[in-house]
C-alpha cells in the first residue's frame, strides 16, 4: 500500500503525535482485559495516502492491537455497497471499525450494523457543533466524527482580478461571470459533480437548500421536495447545462474528474470539497497561486452547503470493541486531527484547529470552511438513505440532461421518495 513508503519519513512526526495523544483529552479505558486485540479499519480509497502513516504510529505503540487498513473503492457508492454486503452477513465480518460517510450513520444504526457508543468516552464538546449531530441516531451516539467538510466555490482569482470583479455571491453573479468572463479566457464557466452517484445527490441538495427548500422533513419520513424552491434549485443547474455555461462534460464528473479539470486550468468556477484547494495549490499545478475559495452562492446571497465528511463506527459484531473505541479516540485526538489536516488535506472536526494561526497561514481557506461547516445542512436523514440518494440521482440526472423539465422531475422525485418512506 501507498502508506508503507511514507512510514520511515513520518517516524519523528508520529512519535510526537503519539506523545501528544497520550497527554490529550481523548478519554480511553486504560484498564486491562476485555475487548482488546487486533482490528481491521475499512475506508474508502485514501486519495492522499495520509492514513497509513497515522495507523503505523498506532501500531508501533499498540503491538497487541495492530490495525490492518482495508481500502475500498474511491467511489462512495461502491464503498457503501461493499460495507453493507459485509455487515449484512452477520457474525463478525471482515471489518471492525468503519470510516463511513456521515449520511450512512442513520442507515447503519437502524439496521443494527453498528453499536452505540458512550458519549463520555470521546471529547465531543471539542468538535464543531454541527458534526456531532451526524453521528447520532434516535438520540444515541452511534459513531464519532472524524473529518468534516462543506462544499466551497473555488475560483480563479487571477482571472477575476484581471476583470476587476469580486467572487460571485449570488447565482445571478455566478451565471453572468460564467457566461461573460470564462470564454474570454478560454475557460468553461462552472462545474460541480453531476454524474449519477452520491456527489450528484450532494449538488442537488445544495441547490435545493440554497433556494430555501428541503427534501425530507426532520423525521426522515415526510417528503417535502415538491416545492417552488426545489424547482428553482434544480432549474438553476439544468439551465446551466442547457445554456452551456456548465459544460456538458460535467455530467460525467465526480470529485476527482472535476478537480482535474479545474487544476488543468479549464474552469473558472468549481464546486468541490476543500481538499481540492490544497491539491490544486501544490507545486506543479497549472493553477497554483491562482485559486480563491468562497462560500457557495445562492439565489439572493450566500447559499447552503451540504455537510460532508465521515464518522468512525464500530461493527456491532466487532471482535475487540474496547480496542476499536481506543483507536477511535486516538484518531480523533487533537494531535492526530492536526495531522489529518496537514498530511491528508482533510478538514478536522476539532474546532480549535480552525483558529490556529499557523494552520490558517498554511491553509488560508480554513476560516471560510469553518463558516461553511457551521451553516451547512445535512443530507436527508433516513433509515433508507441509500434508496433516497439513488432516487435523487436518477431524477436529477434526467432533469440536467434535458429529458424532463425541473417541474416534472421534482414531482416525480416526490412520488418516488414517498414510496420509499412507505416501505
């Protein structure tokens, strides 16, 4: 695996991490005995190769509780499918600790696949407040926030500076600049993640939320998507494809494809997660030093991002649940969370890190990201989330491709979601 080659280079750093971890406020049971032993940690593909060295640091100091990292596909949908297949099998399965998308917590908890966790074992008050809610179901903690995220609007600050315009704060400004400015500089206007997969659910939800709408009620069963706001949000994206300021190629984009298009200097604006800022700013990138980031725009001002990220959960049939909880406490401790950001370019859940001057200097988007996270909204909470997301993807893709009008698509989505909720 990629992380093995980085282990030697990270030795000194990881010794410091572990020293900080021992002294940190992450509460773990240091008593002997029950539930201790080796673990497997399952995660979607580690695109930056940071996680292996962190686990190497754990393995070095916990030889009796060694962790084996299992990397599943990069695609969220494929990772979900493999985790669900393993967990449905009962018994112990292959995975002890699971790094799950924040929106799988309710589904996995409702199915009895993951075990509830004691709140007082983890420093939840040190986390950004919205992220803790993503780890709960039916009033109980079923996971621990590990990384968070919120969609940002990345833009070519050199191009906007040359034109003498500020970054767009409304959809009208975004549309105008994508139409009028991008072609002058040989760029496409705007893109998000519009291939039918989880990323399309995120982009669609952000458009609906930004217009003031919702998809499901707070209880996860009441369907609320048939609204003027939903028609406006989906209509905004569909109009962009139809008029060409969102390139047709964007219908094939996931995170990585859209990131690459932006990094290759082909886009003026991109909706994506914060890791793209760090990767596209690295030495050798065609747009290094030319990137800015602002909150997503909405119809009349700042829009609403979907809360992203992942939570760490314990298989209900984990072989060594105490070791699993200890590992989670380690991965969410302050020193390790710092490394999640500095080595993995992933947004930590620890609130204090967003105000650390050294980190803000190195990652200037942190204040913007903090604001976006604190004002973000979760995807619909549902015990049938996988089915909800698939319905959103299929219907919105038809609207974006011009096979249905936004109004027809929204009515169809309401019917399909009602049928899912009635199951």
